[in-house]
């Protein structure tokens, strides 16, 4: 029986899958609350984004605790100075801020399902980027699984080929956000080798706040006590989901972790049916089946 040396990290598919499931639940709750706040209460997406950043910083400060590094040395789990100034962390923060902003801005216009569908195409782009940047192996089975799953998402959410001008603009914003998110995931995968999840997430919170604050100050906004409470809950769900996703990628390759995330629009749609009475057609049912099959194909092989 071998003895693992102190500070040695051993990736675990089971642990990675559990973290990804936690992130899936949190992101679903966040999207549903944003839909409710934006559609029914007219809450500004920039205000929601600012709450996400500020609550996220509070979360990472709350959950941070000293950890033992290799050799027995103690190091802080959270380093806000590094999160704001380290080159790779700054890249993660800036990319994450713009990618998240694209999702928040397009969700009220495109709807939760369609915005999430387009946003989640990052799983394809990140898988391709990981091949060249991280030298990860992309098996034919994984490629097929991701393509099938994304095709299922298209059926599930009902892509509109006759979108109006306003929707077309927001679709382009969402596509740009998906590409940015893909680059963000690749950077996260690199950072998990040297940085804690809280420091990585703190970098996004810092630069998201810097992006959202001027937009909030530039416009008049109002929020009732109940709306503020919902904004805090949504932001907390997003923060916990982001940390959980980062921990998942600590254990899983980009392609495998990304395959878990393609289930997010499915969960959002099913929850919307239960909570908001949204229709569910046979075509959407076929899309759901493709997601299940494609997701199994993508994660069935451990990398």
C-alpha cells in the first residue's frame, strides 16, 4: 500500500462529478431567479451582476481558511491581492466579467432557455481550445457526445431562425459571451494547478464589480426589500455554483467537466415548466433525450 505524500493532489472523477452536480443545481436556481426578477419585476441585469460580484466576494472571504501546502507550509486559501494583480488571474477575472455580463444582459431578451443554450456552447469551444492550449486528448466519442448534446439543447429550447433585429443583436452578444466563457474555462483549468478555488473566483468578482458598478451608477434603479433579498439569494447561488464548478475542473478535464454543464439548460427548462407553467413540446422532449444520450457519451469515458 502506497502512502501519499503531504500536499499531493489526486484527481477523483467521483469528487469532480459531485462538485459539478452542485454547480448545476446552483446555476439553475440562479437563472430561474434572474428570469423572475427581470421579467416580472424589471430589475436591471447590471444591478443583478453587481450583487453577484459583491456577494461573491463575501462568500469567498467567509469560506476561506488557511491550508497546508506541500512540505507543511501554511498558505492562505484566499489572496485578494493576487486575485487583482496576478497576470493569469487578471485574465480570468476580466474574461469572466465580460462572459457573465453577456449572459445577464441577454437573458431577459432571449429568455432563460435560449440564452443558456447559446451560452452553453462554450463546452464545444473550450474542448477545442483545451486540445491546443492544455494538450488534452479529445476522443471521437466525446466529440460526438458533445455535438449530440448541444443538438438536443437546440431542439429543447427551440432556436428561432426568424429572430427580430433586437434578438439577433442579443444572439451575437450571447455567442461572443460563449466564446469568452470558453477561454475563461481554459484559464481556470490552468489556474487550478497553482491557485485555490476561492482566489480564482475572487478574481472574477473583483473585475465583475468594476464592470457593473459604472453601469449601475449611470442609470436610475430601484429595488424593493423582497427584490434585494432575491438578488442576494441569486448571487449566492451563482457564487457557490462557480466555486463548485472550479473545484470540479480541479478533478476533471475540460471536456468531461463541460459535458456536465450542458445539462444546465435542461434543468432550467424542466424547472420553468414546474414553476412558471412554460410549455414543453414533443420536439423539446426529443431534445431532452438527445441531451441525456450525448451527455452519457461525453462523460462515459474518464480522461
